[in-house]
């Protein structure tokens, strides 16, 4: 029941708190979503989001099932995103509808993903968090985060891993 995660948006009144139990439930749900979409130990998942709670949940869900996550900075262009996806042969992208930075609203996160994955044959699924509720185009590979999470079980046994197994891919500048 202790607080595990505190998130505060640009507007301090926009905040969320998760207990360890709530965080485990959310992580397990998304881990099961990934497993349902054929993500297994060793597969790569690209996370292209701003610093919102779902980023942490997605990252921990990957770790729970042994998938390797690659977090791409949410302000990167679609070309930079495409290069990282293709380099690591990601199966899945996790993103958000649009982003917020300071006074700027509607940074085209999902549009950037759509542009990038045209040339990314390894991508099978895109999971989209409704951050701003901006109008976006959903394609045949796309799934709303809130919809898939609403039907997913909060029980997910962690994958047994060796100490040498990779956890993430980090690109540096």
C-alpha cells in the first residue's frame, strides 16, 4: 500500500500516484498484452513516449517477460525513430496520441510513429496511450492502450532470466 510512483504533469493538478500493488497490477496487465501479441523473451520493444506513467509501466512489463526495451526520446523525429526500430528489429512500438511540452500541445507522437514504421517491416503492433485525446488516425496494427488493458489479467508470472540476458538497448548521442 506504500506509494511506488508519483507522476506530475506540466500542470501540477495533473498527477497520478501508484502504490506498489497498483503498479504491479498495471505492469502485469501490459506484460500480458505484450504476450498476447506474441512478444516473448528476447524480442525488442520500442517505447516512444514522453515521461508519463505508462512509459514506466511498459518498461517494467518488458522486463517482466524478458523482452528487451529500447526507449526513444519522445522529441526525436520519425527518421531517428525508424533508424532505432530497424537497428534493433523491434516487434512493437508503444507510444501516445500526441505530446505536451511546456506550452506546446499536440506534438505529433503517433504521426511520427506512422511515418517511421512505413519502412519498418519488423513492427507487428503499435500500442497508443490517450494522453491528450487529440484526433489521430488508427491503423490496422494499432491498439488503444486503455482498451487492451481493460481486458488483460493482472496476473503475470515473471520470466526466468540469466544475469547476462539483455534488459534494454540504449542509444547515446
